[in-house]
C-alpha cells in the first residue's frame, strides 16, 4: 500500500515537472503568435484586445517582402534539387560498386558533415571576391548545395543500400545501363529517401541566415532570412506586431516541411518485400 | 535525427553489379564527378585558403588591400596579444559549456527520462512544445527572445507580479540570455537522441534490476546510464560542433555586446573580417575555429566506430 502511494506521488511530481518545462517552452512562442494578431502589440505577452490580420497583410502586401520570399524559395528549391541529383548520382557507385577509394571517401564525407560551416565563411567570401561571383543568387545556391552534399550523400547511400540489387540485375540482363537503372528502378523505390534529403535540405536552407548575409549584398536579391533581419533592424523596436507576423510567415514553411519530413522518415525502408512473390 | 541516420550505416554491402564489366571504374567516376567538383571548389578550396590567408595581411581597405603579403605567424602573434581575442575564447567556452554541455545535454536527457513510460498523448504534447523551439528558424528564435528579455518584455511583466523591478536582461545578463535562447532552440535534438537511446534499453534488464531491489534512481545510474553512454558521447560531440558554429542567434540578439560580453569566436571573426575589414586576421580566427572543429570531428568519428 505504501509503495503504491509512493509510485503515485512520483508520477505526479514527474507530470508537474514536465508541464512546467512545457510552459517554459511555450511562453516565448506565445508572444509571437499573440503579437502577430494584435493591432497594438508590445514586447510583453498579452492576449490581443482587437484581433486583426492587418500585420500579416502589411507584410505580405509589401513587394520587397514578396520578392524576399520568392528569392528564398528560389535559393532553397534550387539547392534541394541540386543536392538530391548530385548526391543521388554519387550515392549510386558508393552503394553498388567495389571502389578502392570508397572507405577514405566515405570517411571524408562523414567528417565534413560535422564541420561547422561558420568556420569557412571568411575564406569562402574571399574565394567569391577572387572569382568575382559575390552578390549572385546562382553562386550562393551552388555553394549552399556543396555545403549540404556531405550529409545528403551519406543519407542517400544508406537509403540506396536498402534497395535490393536483384531488381536491378533483371534490368541489366535486359541491357539497361547503370544510369537508366538508377533512374527507372532505384530512384522510384527510394522516393522516401529522396524526399527526406530534399525536405531537410530545403528546411536547412530556408532557415540559413549567415551564408546569404555574407555572400549577397543587393537588397532585391536577398532571401527572407536576411530581409526579416533588416526589417528587425529598421522597425523591430517599434512595429512588434509586424515583426511577429513576418516571423510567423517565415516560420510556417519550416514547420510544414518538418511535419512532411517526419511522415517520409517513418514510411521509409518499406520495400524489403519487393523481391519476394 | 543525424544520429539515427548514422547508426543505420553499419550494414555492409559487397555486391558485384552484373553487366558492368571492366568499365566500372570510369563509370563510378562519372557518377561521382559532380559531387567531387562541388565539394572541391566550395568546401576543400576554402579550407585550404583558410590555411593560406591566415598567414597573410589580406584586408579590404588600406594599403595592404593593394598588395597582400605573406606575414608568417604575425596574425597569430597579434592574436595572442589581443585581449579581445582572449575574451572571445573565454566567452566561447562559457557559451559552449552552459548552453550545450550542461543545458541541452542535461535538459534533453531529463526530458527523455521523465517522458519515458508516460502516456503517449502526454509525451507527444510536451514533445511538440520542445520540438517547436527546434523547428523555429534561428533568426526568429532571436526575435522571440528579444521580446522575452527586453525591458518591459514578457519576463519583466511576469516578474512584476512578484514586485521585481523591470530589468533590461539583454544588457544586464547578456550571456545568460543568449544561453537560455540557445537551450530553448537546441534541446529538442538531444531529447530525440535520448528518446531513441532509452527505447533501445531492454526492459528485461531494468525489470530484473527492480526485482533485485534497485530503486528508480539506482536503476537509472547503474543500468540505464552505462547502456546509453555511447549516445551521450556522440550527442556531446554533435551539439558541441553545432554550438561552436552559432552565429545568427547571438549576432541578431546582442550583436556580441554590450561591449564584448557575448563576443564568441564566430562573432569576433565576423567583426574582424567584415566590420574592420581585416580579412587576414579574420581568417586566422576562423582557422582556430576550424582546428577546434577538425579535432572535435575526429574525436566524433572515432567514437562512432562506423564500418563502411
């Protein structure tokens, strides 16, 4: 009887601690949500007296902000497509062939995934100046693609390893080339893997502030991550409601992608039965 | 997430592709070429450039911008005489220690342990709140905490209930503020790593320990902790590397200030290279960052013990 009470008391304490941590996590976030819908938002958390969509409208109707969102989509989408294609190509021989340099290459890839990108931004800027390619959406996207490659190659190879090679062998005997069997057999089967890499690349790119902040200067070429920072610098200390609305609009794609990514992650690795029957 | 992905990598494949013959070598190179090119130009060249430019007086303005010279260890000599550099090393260590090693690790593990064996709905409700901080882009995290810590912000309003005078936290306690913001943003990663690790601890062992009379705390220290120590070590390296590179959050929350009270190495590197236009000196600072990163990555690789 005594033991039962103690277990119950323990459970209550655990729940209370967890609820308190949960509240601590949600309070900073609540400010953003309430302020965005508040016509007279302040820095303090308060329930809006008059709910309004005015802040969102003000942000969305500004052509400069529209441009920033479009730029962000161009950069992030471009980077994701590049990463998926280039990493997919690279993963194929790494998964299928015997290569003498496979081990050192994979170790280098794994090593590169953990290096902080911040550490190379000064020399990258110097390289861009030297090659006269600063202030370019195209080259910035290409650099971002390169920085996302190590992780993508690693994930892609692991997904590809789980696609049974027997499916391809049938195509090879029919005379298909390695490239066409990659495109027609492996790629469709590893769609969850491709989606995972694409989604996480997009999300990482969308949230990246430092790289475009360093490499792009012209305001009309900047993605939303840098534009929102400049908005904060100019109006951040007055127009809190608009800043919060801008923040929410900018955060929504990241949340949607995260939810999508979770779905693909959990449905992955389900083609084990493809060779049976 | 990263840890799960890497953990799956141990499966070794040794298949011989049919129908490819002797040309496998060239074909493999064709497939690998685009990635090699991109990585070489944008990843390995900058790393090599770091080693080169760190020994030059490269700058964007002044006489040395016209003639960049090799200056040997000059940048490093000035670095070790530079009091601001010493301060930024200390700030980086404090930031790393309290936000990553202590904050995210301990809070992440605590959350995972407390959430273990709770009701599924309750778990996911708390989980969603913690993960929301992780999904929020770094720059938005900075705005949220700007509002939270500002003079007259949410924290002051809350404390005024207890008759605490308003404090401009970002000026009074800037380092504590950025550390809390970074813990809020990063903890979900550690929590998810530990949730996965705890799920792999066999229930039978915990049950038999309970039958042998081990209490809740004893079971955790004697059974669970030793079984997840691999995850603890890997997570430690990963979040150390992530935290080492944090720039956006600190830059937009405090700008490294007031004074240089939150000037970590990435912030100081940025200030030297892009505000003071001393690219050579800035590169020397990034070389230090890079070296720390390289050493930590090697330790991390050794710990993973992956078979390829």
